[in-house]
C-alpha cells in the first residue's frame, strides 16, 4: 500500500509540472506552431472591459492548438498585479500548453516589482520561461526546439527583456536591450552553431519594444510590408546593435514584438523578417485596428528557414497570411 501511495504522489507531482517536463519538439510532420499574444492590458479593476481579451485568448487557443504560447509583454494594466496576472494566465494554463513571457514596459507599474512577477510565473504550471541570472532584465532565456526524429536541437527561440524607459536624462522615450543582453545572445548563438557543426540554427526572437530597424524597414520603399502600420514604431532612441548582431550571427530568421497596438505588420529587411504581433487586449487602452483583437500564429518548418504566419482574430477569421518563401530565398 505504501508503494502504491508513493507512485500516486509521484504521478501527481509530474502532472502538476505539466509541459515543463517535456522538451519542445517538432511534430511528425516537422512543423511547430507558436501563438503570440501581446498587450493584453488586463485591468483587474475593469474586468468587464478586460473580458474581451480573455475571450480572445480562449478562442484562439481553441482553434489553433499551438505547441507553444509566447506573450510579448504588457499583460496587466492595473493593480493588484498578481491577481490580474493570474487571470491572464488562467486560459493558457487551462489549455495545457507550454508558455513563456517576455515582459513589457507596463507590467511592473502595477504595484509589484517585475522580478516578483517573474518569480510568480516561474512557479505556475507549464511555464518554461526561466530567466537567466546575471544579466539585466527578468525575461531573458533561450528555448531549443528538438528535431521530430531525434533529440538534436533543430531551432531556437530567444526571449529578451526590452525594459521600459530610458535611464539617461538626456534621452527621452523608451528603453533598449542592453549590451550585456546582446553579449549573452551572441554567446548562446555561437554555442548552438558550434553544436550544430558550424551551421547556424534557424532562430526566432521575441521581445516587447520594437527595434529602431522597424521604422527603417517600414520606411524603405523597396521593403515588402504586409499588414497594418497605423502608427510609427515606438522604438528606443538609442540603437544598441541587436539587429546587427543577429545579422552577423546568421541565425535569427525573424523578430516578433508588440507595444504598438495599431501595428500588426510583417516586413522583410535585409533578409530578416521584422514582425508585430496582433493586439490581444480589450477595451482598457487605445486600439483602432478595424477587425478587433487577435493573435499572431507562426508555423515553423524543421530544416528550413521559411515559416508561415497569419493573424487569427478573436472571431475566428484569418487575415494577413504570409509564407516567407514568397519574400526571398531563405
């Protein structure tokens, strides 16, 4: 009887860990689907206005059934922070899908320090975004996706903390990804490349605030842009070189951001796709895109730098489908 009880306890423990115990892996068709939610802006003190965001998360997950969810910041927009965060995570946890969070510039403003928010999230079922210690920020980590046929790394996802606001009095506006974070990315990238016999693995980066190159790309008359660009990218005034480092490493296929609620476009810039998610939130902050809120869906293909992406709206409609093969030879 004691042995049986011990087995039951062990099984319960594993079930509580959920997908944390499983590696991310391409499926038998060599596909891997990611859903990106962004800018949920959940207000615990305005739950009626916020419910549309939770409905969106539920509807998209019911339809898409992804292998991974990534939320790129600004999950909460009022105190109390932890109860609000729990509300946002509830539908994701209910769908029993692995997820990770890259924090935004508003999450820490609701009465709870961002480090405590990250500590809370890391204790929740199915969270796989464990921040790396020793570098600035609270959501810096790399996630490898294993091959469908063996245990080798086949793709990499980087999440980075893009911070909040400028820390320099002479520079106004939003913050930037710091040199220490870029150095960490470069070391991780090199290690994955060396382990792959010198060939960079297809990699994808997620963070909240767009890079300055988003504006350069969208203003380039030769660039191909699909989607809405209803506001200028609110990028930092300083460029710390992450985009250049990614080009030089030859691994990052695309970056995915949020922050600007009226943008959801995909643009090719020098062979790297610069992508916005779709505003997921409700009626708690500005949002003017005509079809309403939704999410970005990304389908990766093992052994290829090509991927397919589209916007899934809350009502189930699919818009702005892009197959990157139609852009350039990847």
